[in-house]
């Protein structure tokens, strides 16, 4: 049984792209592997969130992932800051990470370009904290997107360097994981690219029906086909892709036939898509609100998650301290 770890940004709400691209697989995976899912609230500090927002962000993310199907009785679901062994391992790994290699990482160079007014040490050593998150549980597999592949490679480098420097084979080399299948890339509503928070083109699981209808009706289309069986432009192909994910086959076939026959009315397609999105997200949204307002349940989840995560993490840090030469007198 593989150990699988995935971090969850504490600043991002779940949208349909997250759900179909990863979370649906997490729900299945938790029954097939030893899984750790954590809310990366330390990572969010690089953007200096307001104190009054930090706890609410954590609560929101936990509620959404629980509502989407993660089971805290099966997987280990925890908050990063509830496991003090993580920052300790982060500190120890920083001693063997070099400024030059950290400055050359793509994500750090992008941050310098995008936010020159906030280039803090946390951004520079972000890959080291990510490495600590991963190897604290000796994870075999880590689901990552393209934008995080270099950071995972850095984690492998730091783990390999530790093993080499101290003549041990302690840390596993974590491998990127795509759930053993072609990843689903859910398109956004703006006509290009994938659904994402930063792009502002997403449908969120917690969106109210009126919000979903408004977003979908504003989705980009084109002037419509002029010749039967015309190739679809990217914006229209994106809408049909979303329709295939969320609607019944007969609905998809109905609009595809209209498109091929040059009789399609995009307004009708959007109305149908919006209603099918609402039918899909409403039960999850209701569950999100129920969990978000259940203080006792959330306390139980984070307490149980911290206990399970610390059991694994404390062994790793204890072993690492001994390898480094720290021993009790």
C-alpha cells in the first residue's frame, strides 16, 4: 500500500475543476492507499493573510473537502500548523538547502516578477517547507500539477541529499502521481484555459444557484456555426465539455445535433448547463454549510487528524534527530 500525500491551499475554494481533476480521485484513493491530506496554512502566510481571515479560510477548506467526500475516519486529514514536527523538519532541512538553488526555482522567479514588493524568506524557502510536508510521512506518491513539478523535484533533491550526507537510506524518493490515468482538465467559462481561482472563470461548489446562473449565462461563445458539422471554436467546445461532465447523454446529443444542424441557440444550452450544474453542486453546497456550522464536528476532525498526523511525523523527526547526532543524555 502506497503512502500518498496532498496539500490543500487554505486560500482556495473548491471549484468544479478541483473536484473533477483531483478531489473525486482523492475520495476513491483514500480507500486504496494510506492517504494524508493537509490544509497548507503555513504556506499561506507568505501572502500575509489578515488574522481574521486565516481561521475562516481553514474552516472553509475543511468543510468543502469533507462535503466532497474525504472521510477523516479513513484518511488522515489535518491542518499543517497543528503538527509542530513539520516546522522542525523544515528548519533541519534548511541547513542543507542552498540559496543559489532556491533562487533559481521557477516559482520563486515568478513571484519576484509578480510581487516585487513582497519577496520574503518564506517564498525563497517554499520548496523546503513543501519537502518537509512530503517527507515527514515518507510519502511514495504526491499528486501535483504542472506548476508544482519543479518543487516536487526539489523535494526529491533534498531527501536524496540528506540520505547521501548522512550515509542512510531513510527517506523515500516521492514520485509525482496522476491517479494512474489521463488527468481531467476542466475548462473555464472565459473561453480559454482551465478553470481556476486566479482566472476568475470558475464555478465553485459553494456557489448559490443564482450565482451559477449568472456566471454561466456570461460564458464566452461565438456567432454560431454557418455550415453543418463545422469544427467547434474553443469557447464552444469548452461548454460542450462541461455539458458532457454534468448532463445526461441525451441532453448532450440534443445540443450536439442542433450545433451540427446550425440551429443551436447558445442561450438555451447555457440555461440547461446552469441547471445541471446546480443539480450537481446543490447537495454538496448544503453539506458544506452544514459542516461549516458544526463546531463540534470540525473540532473532532482536526483533533483526530492532528493525532494521526503527529504519530507519523514524530517518528520521522525522532529518527532524523538521531541520524543528525541529537541524542538524549
